[in-house]
């Protein structure tokens, strides 16, 4: 294929640092998780107790999946199998969108197309990079685990689980980049697919939780609708079933084939999903800055709110299955480790899920404040600000939109849970908002200092996600407490407005104000 080799070299050159960082981080997480399990579970009885407790705790099952065998590998890698596989899928998907739809939007793809390269060279180069990263992470992780004394077959299946999950979501992202117009729309569609896969897997696993002391056999039907559910059924260090890899591979080939066919046929900058041209003349309201900001973000606000409402309906519907575990001693022990002492099992489950969804909501806030950075670097902000529009008001409108959008999406989550749980859970669902606003404010402040620092918010959010496995990485206790999500009250019945949450609100407000004034005092990015 003409131009594939130089295009691939360009893609690797742009990402060389983060590729190495992510590769080393994933290998280190796998090694640390196995090492911790070998130390903490030295006898068969402790392994059986840990496996049963983890498989009977609905919040852990929803987040990480069940444990299918009382072995060091199966118990020790519980946090690695589903959650970190989904995180790898997110990483590879965003890399693909960056080098496809985002490059089209910025004009770089058109400049490359003026040279002697095939139309499909850039998307294939982006896909090859993500596939290579996924395979490298899977192979090196497996080799390191084998070197540490882990079962060779289980280690290879674990590496394959990571690798093929990253590949399937990379191909899904490539398809999203062909279907939509604009990188933001592509990322939104990709996130919907990834979130749906995680939710379906969680619903399927929670629906078959057992309380008779036996480890789970097969997941619920919903899990079989999810690529993450397929990956989980490889069951490394348990039954070691490699055949689900064929399902992941087949789906990857299908996504890639359709995406490359569309890439070869569509116009540059166009997408399969049509975008309405709108009215010939704008309404009077679009003559104001707030109205224009709402027009830019309304798709995200509506889409995320509907998605969160659906997630809330699913979470609330799990109540009957979770209530049946209330008297289990193993579950009780695990709840105490989660800080749920003195609370019902169902309340601890909702609190854990609200905290996780808070991190997802932070992604919405970061996306909205980064829109201002994108408007600036693309040159569109310059046209807008050439009119009688104050720069402070323009940037503040995006910050206000981020605060409102995150609040509305979280409110929709609370409404969904309340409807199916039969109780009022809107306030606990919104309990994570102070932490969400802090992350959003950090992203806004970084973008205000320099529009080219828009990725800082994503880095901070990724670090907050990593604090969930701080114990696996053998990090000090203070590392986990750095995350603002460790200081919010999301458990039903807890006091929402505590000293810690009020402090987070003050920090977020101060950072947002500082961001607005910093943006108005520097030159526009070119």
C-alpha cells in the first residue's frame, strides 16, 4: 500500500513517549497484582475465602467480575481482568480517533493526502499502532508473569485477554471515526459502545451471583452481548478457555473491514451519519454567547443524560439480587474492607457505583472545557472574538456549561436508579459532583494556561482511576487519598455536605475562576 510505511513512522513518532509509558505501566500492574496475591494468600483456605467473598459481593462483581477459581492468579488478577482491559480498550480507541477523525478535523489529514499516499494508509497506520501496543502489552505481561512463577497457560491467556480486548475496541473506534463527522462525535459514539459493553457485562455477572458457597459457573445472558463479557470468559488462571478469543478476533475483523471500506469510499471530512445543515438564518438567541455555547454542547448533554438514565435504571434493577446476599458472612467481611461497616449491602453497592459513575461524569466535564481549547487552536475562536465578544465571557460560558452538564447527567443517573430501586437516591448519586468539578476545574486551568495542555485533565482522571488499584500496586495509603473521589459521600444515608465536600467545592470554584481570568490574560493559541 502506497505511503503506509512513512505514515506509520509518523504516527509512532507522535506517540512514542506515551506508548512506552503505557506499556511499562500495564506490565508493572500485572506483575504487582500477582506478587501481592502470592504474599497475601499463602494457603488454600485464604484463597477460597477471598474468592468466595469477591464473587458474592455485587459491587465487586459489577466492577471487576467474579472469580472463577480459588487460585493465586484468579484471585490476584481480579482487578486486572475486566476493568484494566476496558481501560486498555479506551486507550487504543482514543489513539485511533486521534490519528483519523481528529487529524481530518484539524486539516493534517488533507495535507498528508496531498502527498503520494493511499486513502486508507492513515487509518491502517493508526490501527497497526494500536494493535502493536495491545499485543506488546499482552505478550510482555504474560512473559513477566511466567517469569514470576505463574502458571504458563494462565499467563498466556491473561495476556491474550488484554491484547484482544485492546484490539477489538481499537477497531470499534476506527468504525466510529468513519460514521461520524468530527472527533468529538466519534469519541462520544465510541464511549457509548464501551460503556454499553461494560454495563451489559456487569448486569450479566450480577444476575447470577450465588450465595451457596459455590463459585459462579456461567454468566447471565446480558454478558454474552458484550465483548468485555467474551474476554472475561477466557477465564485465565481458572479454566483457561481460549475459544472466546475467536469471538473477539471475528468482531475485530468485521469492524476493521467495514471501517476501511468506508474510509476508502467516503469524502474527506464526511461521515456516514448525516449531519443536518440547519436553518439558513440563525435565530435571535444564537446572537448571544451562552446560546452558541449551548448549541455546541447540547448533543453531549442530551446523549450523556440519556445514557446515564439508562445506566441508572439498570443499577436500580439489581436491588433484588443484591438484597439476597445481605446475610452472607463473606460479603459482610468484604464490605468492611470497602468501608461499608454499619451500612446495608445494597447501600454500599450503590455508593460504589455512584463513585465510579462520578469518574465517568468527570470525562464529560473535561470534554466540554477542552472544546474551548479546540475552538482556540482551530482558529474558530479568533473569528468569534473579532466580534464585540469579551473573551472572559466566552470562556466562562464553557466553564458554566461544564458545571451544568455534569450536574444534569448525574441527576439523570439518580432519577434512573430511583425509579427502579423504589427509593429516593438522587442526592447520593449527585454526591460525587464536588470531585467531578475539581477534575473539571483542573482541566480548565491547564487549558487556560496553554490551549495545548488540554490533555492534562485526561491524565489527572486516569490517575484517579488508577487509585482504585493502589493496593494492587503496593502504593502508600496517601496515594489513594489524593483522588478527590475518596473524599465524597456517595453512599445512601450518608451526609452529603461534609467538611471535605465543601472544601472540594471551594477548590473547584477557585480553580474555575483562576482559569477564566488566566484565559483572558494570554494571547490566543495559534
